[in-house]
C-alpha cells in the first residue's frame, strides 16, 4: 500500500502540480497515481473556470482509458472520485482511499481526508485508469 498521509496539509494552488509548493485537485490525483507508477494526462485549468473543468472531465471519463467502478472496494486503489461541488458542473476530483475515506484538496484547507459519507451527495462516480498512455 502506498503511503498517502504525508500529503495532508499540502496547500491548494490553482494549476499546482508540486507537492511542496501546492496542488489543485487534479494535481493531487496525478501525484497519487504517479506513486502507483501510473502517468495521467494533465489538464491545467484555472480552478475558477468551472465550465471548462466540467467539459474536460466529461471528455476524459468518456475516453476508453477510464473505466467506471460502480461499487468500489478497498482493493480498488487508486481510483478517481469525481464530485459535483457546483450545482451544474462536475468540478472536483479526489482519491478513493477506502469505503470510508476520500483524499482531496480544497482552497480553504489544502489536502485533507474526508469521510465518504460527508461527500456522498456530491459524488458523481468512481473511475479506474484502465491504461497508461
């Protein structure tokens, strides 16, 4: 199992990809998948550009490289968790840790681990990266 707790507290930085300087939610996802030896495509989009994030998110998960996981189990790691923070757009991503926890980063907190139940109403789906391009 890859250790992730050392990421807690890393500050939020829009378009951030550096675990020292800060990361946005996709930067965190990319970094964690990298720890598993998986290289993900990068989408450097301003965190405030909600419509563009939504479009890219739908294009990405619609690609054959991503596979939906309807009922994740603790062995299904790493998984991307997509969340709808805005009422209209899918604008947030995190990492499924286990049935009770999701790691993600927010502007106010930086990287945190939240209870899955707290985020349940916002979760759009869980996705596995099926192939490394």
